[in-house]
């Protein structure tokens, strides 16, 4: 198994409202899926060697900014990124709205309508992953599936923030 991966992720929600049971479920599934299969690396910067994995990641929202703290297995800090939440706001809002529609549809709509809503949900999720990849360009490298899972965790944080 590659060392270029996340082996531990922590969500710092100490300053946020308690999540709903649905949000907590989303968070647990995203963390499980992320830790099962991900690709994550920190690029080398001028004159430095490439940081070796595996990595521990802490996600938080502080002073209205998304904060990624990346450390090694021994908890030695390797990097910290502060990203504006602005580029994520609309896609997070759209994602939660479509998720609400999807959960309501599952209860009483025919499969064809549920499938259409689910396709829209996946499209918005992909857009959120794309925004994350753009925002982390030059700071961290990951595949689209890892970005999708991290986007879910950002949504959970954003929802509580």
C-alpha cells in the first residue's frame, strides 16, 4: 500500500453546533470511505524534499476559513493551508438542497425520479470536488475520489459553521 495517502482524519467541530443524526451519518461514511481508499501527497517546494506519507489531516473552520493541517504519522506538522470558504459556499448550499430532495424522494417517489435526483446530486458533488482540487493546486495532490470524500467532510463542517 502506498504511503501517499491519508491514514487519519480529524474534523475539528469544537466551535460548531452539534450535527444532526443525518449529518453525523454522512460524516462517518465519508471518513470510512476516505480512509479505505485515498490518494494524497504534498508536493516538494523549492529546495525541499517531498514530504513522505502517510499523512494525518485535521479539517477545521477558523475565522471563516477552511483550514487543512497535515502532519506525518508521528504528528509532526508538515503543512497548513487556509482556504477561503467563498468558492465553496454556493456548491455546498446546492449540495445540501439536492441531498434534502434526494432523501425526501427516497421515501415516496418512483425509482426513475430518485435516479434523476441522484444524478444531479452526483454532479454537484463532482463540482465541489473540482473546486477543492482547484483551491489546493500546488498545495496538495489527490485523485478525484479523494477530493469527493474530502468535499463531503467540508460540507459537514460548513453545515455546522
